[in-house]
C-alpha cells in the first residue's frame, strides 16, 4: 500500500536542486524546477518524511520552496547562497525521446557546494546520495551515523574521472543504483549479471540497474528480481526518472524492513511507478500532482505483469 | 514441469532449414545447421511431437537428418530437392554481439519452395509459421484445419515489401511474434503498448514482443506479462534465439490449454529458457544437448526473478 505510513522513518537526500531548460521536438519547458534532490524528495515524500541537503541561489523561486514545504520536506539543510541557482539545459530527440544532449551546465552556487548536515539529520535511518561528485557523497557519509540503508547514484563522468572515489563510496553503502551503460563501464563486463557481481564485490548488499523502458533489475548476492516498466503511451520528458525511481524505492523501504528481500522487491515496483509518473510531464509536475489511488493502480498493474498464476481467462 | 507430456499435442512448423556460416570477433562456425525450423523443432521436440515442413538440397548432411530423427521430429513434410540447401552467412559484432550483418543469402532450393502438407499434418492442433514470405505462410493456412493455436513470426523485410500479405496473415492467426523494432515499424507507434494494441486490432488474441536480453512481453487485450531474460554471462551466437523461444513457447502450450492466461504466461518463461540456451553456443548445439534438469533449473530461476513475496532473508 502506498501512502505515508505513521511509522515511516525519515530519509535524508543530498543532491542537486536546479532550474532546468528542457526541449523536445514538440515542446519546450524553460526555467522549471529540476535537480535530482527535487525529483527524489517529491517522490519519497509521498511515503515518508524527507530531509533535504542541497544549495540554491538567491534567484530560486519561492513557489518551489512552497512546493517542498507543502510536502513537509525538511529544508533545514537547504543552503541559500548569494548567486544563481544551478542551471541545466538539455534537448531530447528520437521517437521515444531516447537521445539526450546536454546543451549547457551552469554550476553557479553548486560549484562551491559542500554538504553540511544539521545535527538533527545525522541519525537519518535512510540516506540517498544523489549523483554528485563522489568526494561530496563521501563527505555526507562522514556526517551520518548508524544509517540502516544508504543508497547512492552516480553518472558516467565520475566513472571516467574519479573511479577511486567511487570505489571508496561503494565500500560504504548498502545499495548502488546505476544504469546499464554505467554498470558495464564500471565493471568492464558486457553482461549485467557479471557487471552486478563486480559491483557487489565492493561490499554493497544490493545493486539496482535502471533500464528505463526495460524496467529495472535488483541484484543481490545470489538472486535477481526484474521489476517491469509501466507500459506508457506517452513520454513527454525523461528527466528525473531515475531520481523519482529512487524516491519510490527508498520511500517504501522507509516504512518497512529494508533488510528483507520481499520488501526490497516491492520497493522496486514503487520505484518504477514513480519513475513512470515522472516522465509523463515536464519537471516534477506529475510527481507533485500524483495521488495515492493512482500510485496504487499502477502498482497493481506492475504486480499483474509479473503474476504467473491466476484464474482469469486469457485475453478474450 | 518441462519434459514431453504423454498427452502433448503435435506441433506443425513450416520454415527454413539452412546451412549457416556465422562469425563473431572471436569465433567462426562454418557450414552448421541453421534455419528457423531447425531451431524451433529441436526446442519444441523437448516438449511435444513436432511435424516439420521445409525444403533442403541434396547436399544436406545426413547427420542433421539423424539429429531430427533422434528427437522424433516427423520429417514426412521435409522436401529434398535437386540443388543446394539454403545458405546464410552472417557476422556479429559489439561487446554483447548486438550488431548483426548478413554477408550473404543463397536461397538455392528455397527459392522455389512451396509448403505442401502431408495429409496427416493437416489437423495439427498447434502451428508455427516461421519467418518466410507471408504468401507462403498463407499457403500453409489454406492446408490446415481447426488448429487451436496458430503463431507466426516475420521480419522487417516483409513489413517493408508485403504489408498487405502480413495484414491478411494477422487476421488469421492466434498469436503474432515480433521484435520491438518490427512492432514499432509495423504499427508506426513508438511505444510497445500502443504498438501491440495496433497488431491486436487485426484479430490475434496474443502479441508477443521479443526483446533479447530484455526478455519478452506477452500482450493480450487488456493485460501484459513480462518474462525476464535468463541472466547470462556468455553469449556466443545469438542466431536462432527467437525460433528457440517459439519452440519453448508452443512446446509448453502443446501440453496444456493454450486458451488460459496462466498457461500462456508459463509458456513465455519456457520460451525464454530455450532462447537463453540457443545463444550460449553456435548453431543448435545447446538446444540439441539440453536436458530436462537444466531446463527446469532455468525455469526456476526465471520464476524466482518475478516472485514478489517469499520468506527468505535478503542478499546476505
């Protein structure tokens, strides 16, 4: 069951909050709320209390802060610095918007970002280290204590430029999130099972490979679980799907025992539900507007897609 | 349970039997048994009696005929014509052998092939129309009667050159097998759910989209089922995976009620098991050598990969 649980544990997220400019062949969304921490927080806050650590400039619109506050996202770790907010401009092409080109990245206040956790955030039981420099992700780990479930994301840039940093990171987290290309790139293994084993060998209990329209796979030491992608007829903006996925994943784990395989498996499906919502509109619009009924319906669809035995007659 | 069932119904297959020449960066298999009907028959004959309709030349090696006979494949519909057997030469590249180039196709005796069913084949309850010209697939349908489950495969060439023939075919079969590119090409729909609905609108009860390493999806009118791909560490030769898949699929259906959704869903998993075996070695070697234990073990792995709730502890 989706919905914020009374006993759901708080989740700390550290990552980017941005103003995005996204184009497709058909549409253009200028100056919209973006950044991994934004997508993650709005998704995860449907399930559990969220604590955000990030930085924005003085130009960051009040309406976005209001949106976070409406979802009770704790902004005590959100630094507001003189200067402009991190800006990212990208263009998608292809009939399924499968090709992305980053046109411009303006780091702005993000250039000097160092995560600084308020004291009250240090004991966060769940932690999501969104895609930022491994060194900054490691700085976060110096500040937390006794976290039960730490997950991290990354990107091809850090695999190329700071592999030692990533290796240090992977030795200290419970869960590594990657896409298929990153898993192959990091491991040098062409096929996912061996690639996942290579990452698991650093110590994480869980490796999750995100594959967009092909769903996502959970690898643990000796098992794998395939979470199907929600069948969609429209994709308007793929931005943020992976972070929304992580939000659904950790969101569900926050209300249950993240050490149990069935809980992890169900969390994968919630991840795919939130990812599917993210891509149906620009920016965080669909996640911000999603209701429990809609999430539960999509979860039911995904469960039906992996149900082997039932008593209903075929097709027609 | 895999294994040929006492009551499994016979399956008719019509398609190519070939001599293949396959290269990868590392290996070369010259003059090996190939062709859709070969892969299909050897896979399906693990489950049910198979009746083959095809053509070979007088150069076709006796050892391949022996292999078919050892599996009790009924060769009464196999024409042996003066001339050379159909030959196909291809090269795979890419770290996962994901790129294929056909170097040469020699139709030889296949050029004048017209399927001619022995009388005893006409009442075959299950039929697989492997990838050949739609006109020939339709010729087969003129010769069968009261088949309970007719499935057809195709390729991009016929979508480009004989769309009307394919449309006629799709109005007369129960199950259409395609890969994702073909589904998009045929329907003009970029996303699979809409593409599958477009194909279903011609009349088949079932559309199956084969996606190689991403598994396969079963679409019926209002449901979808995702059959995960077997996690593999090695792919030596992707040739024939789709036909071996079809052999596992129809093989399981031959021993059960193909009108029931749970039966179709389980058949999808058997399809993926046989497809996974096919790619682990050149030609039909792995399918020809596979045992029931191995098939059952792989089926268990795939079922575990879509099992949501169980009581085992996570990873470690």
